[in-house]
C-alpha cells in the first residue's frame, strides 16, 4: 500500500518523476518503522529523527508529517494489515539537472506499508553470523549519523557478507572501531558474567537507532549498565555476547564473527534478557 504526497496510489502505478532528486542523487532521508497490532512502535521518536536529518540537509517537512503516517496506518489497519512495516521516504523533490539544490524545494513524501519481513525463528533461537567488511563508515562525513537514502555502501557490504557465508556485515569506522551493521546497531558484552552492555557511540559513525535507544532505556530495568564507547576490533572478536538491534528485526543475537564463535556460539543470557524485555516493552506500548 503506497501513498505519494498524501494520495493513495496503486502499487504498480508510476509514482515518481524521473527528475526527482531522491532518484537521481539519493538526496533524501527515510525511516523504517514497525507496526504491532495496528500501532507504530515509537512513531514520535522516528519522526524526531527524520526531522533532525531533514533539517541538517535543508529539506523542509510539513508540520503534519506524523499525521500522514498515522492516516496511512489507519487505512492499512482497515484493510486487515495490523502487523506491518512502514517505510517513510522524503526526497528534496523534483529538481533541474545538477547538484545545486532548488531554492524552494517541494519535497516528495512516500509512505509504503507492507507485511513485515518473515524472519526465521532460527535467528532468535540460534543467532546469526556476521562478517567484518573492508569498507569503512566515515564518521567524519557530512552525513554521518543521518539516515539518508544513500544506502549503496550497505547494499555492497551485505552482498560481500553473504558471499563470505555470513548473514550480515559489520562496518568499522576510519579509526578501526566497530561502527554498526548494514541496518542495525551493535551491542556487546565484553566478558562472561558481566553486567555491562557496550555499544559504539555516535561519534563512531553509528546511526542513533530507535531500538538502540530502547535497549539503553531497558538496561536499568534489567540491572545492567550501558557504556557508549569505542570498541576495538580485537575486543569485538573476544566478546562473550553480541547482538544487533533494528526496528524490523528487533534484537538479533550474533553468534559468529568471521567464522569465530562468540562466547559458546549460542545466544547469551544478557541477550535473551534484552530480547524478553524488548518484547514486553513493545507489548506495553503497542498492545501486541
């Protein structure tokens, strides 16, 4: 189900101008959200992040953009789609050829709602494998920390990880610290029996994930401390537990890094506690 600038469109209809800067220059931002039992999990947080990224790029947003998403979700609910993924994409809109932004941009706003990805239960029961790719997240880039639609690095990294027999890719930053996965944030437990979760700071080029923030909130409930600090590659390899966080996949344990087992090669106790706490949080906030 697709809406373009507030208008419902057939899924197989043309939606965008060939001169839209999102298409020609990846000049735009986006959010991916999860709907549970008819409600978007932390819509306000997603919209705040979108507004921050759009403001940094000088892309104007309508004041009612949250309502645009809500109305689309209500319509999807009425069609029976109460468990869904929502992709909100905002480009700078149609522009003349060339890099220079138009002086008065009219952004293109697309809401696409679909059934959520069908992740295998094996991901959560037995974990995934990750591969540290050779490419780097540039923490000094002008768009560092912004969720832009320029995701080619992640596409290439995931293809490289799959070619190496892994499920997902991990980026290091230009200093060699762990940054993030292709579309997920990273958490580790450095040692067995520890009560501290470590996650890379945003200064390492990581996106300010909504699920990441939720896990940081939940840590105090679980009696855990959270350290936001650089993680060296060797420390990452020696972690006793690793998990990835994202809106659609939620919390996914990682049990192998570049062919080496994480801990005993099974999802660890801290990871399972975080998974259970996150599921309970979603249930409280969305009634799922």
